[in-house]
C-alpha cells in the first residue's frame, strides 16, 4: 500500500517536473480568465485597499505631526519656565 502511494507520488512529481511549463501556462491562462471575468471586482477591491492604506498613512502622519508640535511646545514652555 505504501509502496503504491510512493510510486504514485513519484509519478506526480516527475510529471510536474517534466511538464511544469504546461502547468504554468495553464495557471496563467486560468488567472487571465479569472481577471477577465472578475477583473472589475478585483480592481475595485484593490482600489479600496489602496484608498484605506493612503488614509491610514495620512492619519498616522497627521498624528505624528500633531504630537511633534505638542512636544516642541512643551519643551519650549519647560525651558521658558526655567529661565
């Protein structure tokens, strides 16, 4: 039983190694077909992800800028009190 499974697995591996180019071409064809069929959905989802990432980056930069300005103001206030 195990020997048959090993032989079958070896056959599948050898088939993949010798015919990998056909496998890749089939996968590319399938991917192209899926993009043609569902391309608009994928593009819209991708744009939504980019938009959310852009908004997240802008919010993070704004918060950092706000923190930096408060930190500088606090430093100026603290040094001003000491003088």
